[in-house]
């Protein structure tokens, strides 16, 4: 009997989900899987087969969480078998939803393998046509091992943690035919707002069925009958004309609306429903400017790893909220999810708080000489394509996301690399033509990256990671002039973002006189120079400081990362501010005032007071 069963631990049904910050259904019963699980580590070595779980060493671990938080497991890289039981109050079809397992999961229910998911940063789900009422045994084999199966999880300048790091839950359905997905695209024209809604049904049953689908949006409803074959899916589209009076979403006024798809059977009974939350906003490029709802948009942001000294990558919502409070305290309005899709609850918070997001797929520094790996891994294309699809389709409805990014500092300088960049941008545009795309490439870095670009014509927005004053001892002005001189003509007519710049500072290393590198003073000086130069330059549509907080890195990087930490954070891992925090706050606040003056209006960003 497992350690948890001995405690008589079983789930109880909930009416509210834990994977989002709002109720996503009124018909489904939620059985949360957060809380204590039984983890079994290999008695020796780093491998443990799912069916040999009983030979493992048991320990109770929290989900969501990272196993690095467990005693003696701070550096464990390998396999674990995680188990727990859950109870269904009645028989029925179920969805088993995981928002993130780091980094590969094999999932079993009552001994039956449901499937495998690779990549820590994107959600996945399994659907079962029928489970009985009562207790069920859930087993998840988790691996965060590096090696031949993973093209993207490699030793890198961030740590690949281990565990069930984001929330998971069982959704008990009323019927084997349910709403699998609802995608809503806002559009704006002279008549006001409209909403293009696509609803995807999935029928787990053995027979074809017909359902009436009703979509309820802000002040509008529409419905259609849809037939779905046995064990099949079907999609249906609706156009809701909302008119000019419905409240729009913006950083200043982040108005949110619910859109709901209801399924009814032949007798008119509602057998399933799915609620999504949207914001009416339009983001597009207009020459060298970004526009949000037709107004010029300036991005004053931070790069942020999902990392915390106490939580690893499994930040609780309260810690996410605190990060966003600090971000606004520094008068920032944007986050780049460097370098992978984020926990959806964080995106829910950004929607609610009006924080703009550049969300990007999972890749960092994959080029010869980049210190990580390359794009030539045999599984690179398939693993990127999977992340791209899961990122866009799962996070589609978040108004906070204004840019889709790919392949941070990868092989954008070769013909082989261009084929990947072009294919991935085409894939993302095909999934969501409503948002501009970008990728960050590295400028004039002394290590490895050749100073040529083969992909600069591909993105809607051009973005550069440049580190004047840190990797080279030039000024921000010299470096920006060099960048524009070399690549300006190629980028003409498109927005330019400076997506990374900054310096390292070991927390507490103060050196007011010499201001040596790695001191807080030198980090503050370099950021002051960069922000004064970049924010004042008319060609720059926005900036992202590298980085919001210090993050743990792979031990393979230890020779360039003291304490195995990338300490270019403006906050340390505990969110204690370094000297640079005040420098960034002053620079961003001044830019907000200048932006308002340029717009001739009151502060567009109420957080600037
Ligand atoms: C690169 C990379 C970041 C980080 C940064 C640094 O630009 O995109 O992930 O490694 O350099 O700290 O040097």
C-alpha cells in the first residue's frame, strides 16, 4: 500500500479548476491532482522503469513542485515514478490534464499506459471514454535526463528542473462528446469589434452523435448543429458582431470578457460547456511602429525565467503575482517569456493586470559555439513543431500575448538554419495570423556567433540581443550605431526591439569606487547607459532588460556562472532588488512620461504614477 493510501488520501470533487484563474466549466467536475504524491527514486543510479516502481525509494513530494526541493535531490537528473490515487464520484468520460511535467512524462491510469509527452513547458491532456466511479491509480514516469531523446532540453544557461512542475487535474465529463477547444480571434473595423470563434468538439464515444453548439460572447450568442463521428473531432465557426460599445482590452484598461461554448443533446440538455476568457484588442505592425488598438505601443519590458530560489520553476500563483507587482513598480509594461512558453496561470495574471507578453517557443543558443547544443539534432524539427502548436493553440485566447517568438539565438545565420526559421514562422502564422512574429538574434558577441544573418527578412518584428559594456567594452550608443549601420537597411520598415541587454551582478557585491564587473554598481551603470540610449532612439519600438531575476543554470555552465546562477537579474532569486532596480525604474518612468507627452494625453499607463 502506498504511503498516501496508508494516509487514506483520496481526492474530492471540486467545482473549480486549479489550472486557470477562472471557472472553465459549469458542467464538468474537477478532481484536483495538486498536493502530496508518492515519488519513487531509483534505489541506485538514475533509471527506474514504471513497472519497477516498487523497487524505488519512496518519498512524499508536493505537486506542483520540483524534486530539487527534496532533501538530497538538489542535483538529481534522471527518472522518477510519481504515483497517487484519485476518486471519481461517478462513472464517466474523463480528461486528464497536465499543464507541465519536466521534461518527459509517461502517464498510466490503473496500469494502462495513456501516452507520452515531451517538453516541460507545454500542456497536454489524455481523454478516456469511461472510468468507473471510485478510486483509480495514477502513475507518471518523469524524466529530466539530457541525452539523445531531447533536442531542446540540453545543458544550458537555465536549469531543466525535474517533476510535475505545473498543476494537473482530472475533469469528469457528463458525456463522451465534449468541447475540446475554443479559439477566439478579436477583429476591429469601422463598425467596432467582432469575434471569430472556432469550436472543436471531440467525441470519445463509439457512435456518431449530433450536438447543438451555442456560443455566448459579450452580449451576443449564436448556435449551430454539429455532427461528430465515432472517436472523432469536428470544428465549427461562428462570427459574433459585437459593435463599437463593447469594452476593449489595453494595458491601461485590461477589460476581459468570457466566451462560452455550450453543448446540448437532442433533448436540449446541456451536456458540456467550456469557458474561455478573452480581451478585445488588436496588435499589428505599422511600418517601424507597433500598434495596439490603433495606438502606438512602446514595450518597456523584462526577460523573465520561470525560476525562484525557493520554488525552482514551480512558482505558486502568489509568487507570480509578486513578480508582476514588482514589474509594475519599476514602470515596466511587458514580459518576454525567455526562453519557453510559460505557466498559463501567469498569462491569466498578465491578462488581468494589463501586462504585455512576448511568448516564445523553447530554444536557446542552439548553434555551433553557443555553449548549448545545435539545431542539427534529429528530433529538433519535430520537437519544435510540437511546442509551437501547443504554445499557440493552448495560449491563443490570452490578450496579453502580443508577439509570438521562436528560436532565441539559434542558427539564424545559415541556409540550413533559415529552413527551420522559415518553417516555424510559417507554422505559427498558419495557426494564428492575428499576432506579429519575431525572434531574437545575437549581435556582435565575442563567442561563436558569426556576424551574419540569413533570416532577417522573415519576422514581422526584428529583435536583437546586444550586450554593450558587458561582453564587449563598448557603449550602448556605439553598439546601436554599429547594429543600425550593418543591419538597418535590411530591417527598414519593420519595428526594432532590443530584446536583451544587461550585465551580471553578484547580489551584495558592492564596489562603489572601482565598480568592477559583477558588482551591483557596474550592472547599474551598464543598464543606465543602455536604457538612456535605447529608450531615446526613435528607431527603437521597445526594450527588454536581461533580466528580471537571477536564475539557476545547468552545472555544465559553472565556469562562466558563479554559483551556477545567471545573475544578470535586477532582482536576485529571492526577489531582493539590486542597485540596478532603481535605475530601471527611473528610466522606465521617464519613458512613460515622455510617451504620454508624445501622445499629448494623460498618462496612458496608470502604473506610472
Ligand atoms: C543570451 C541568452 C540569454 C542569456 C544571456 C546572458 O543573450 O539569450 O539566455 O544566456 O545571453 O546572460 O549572457
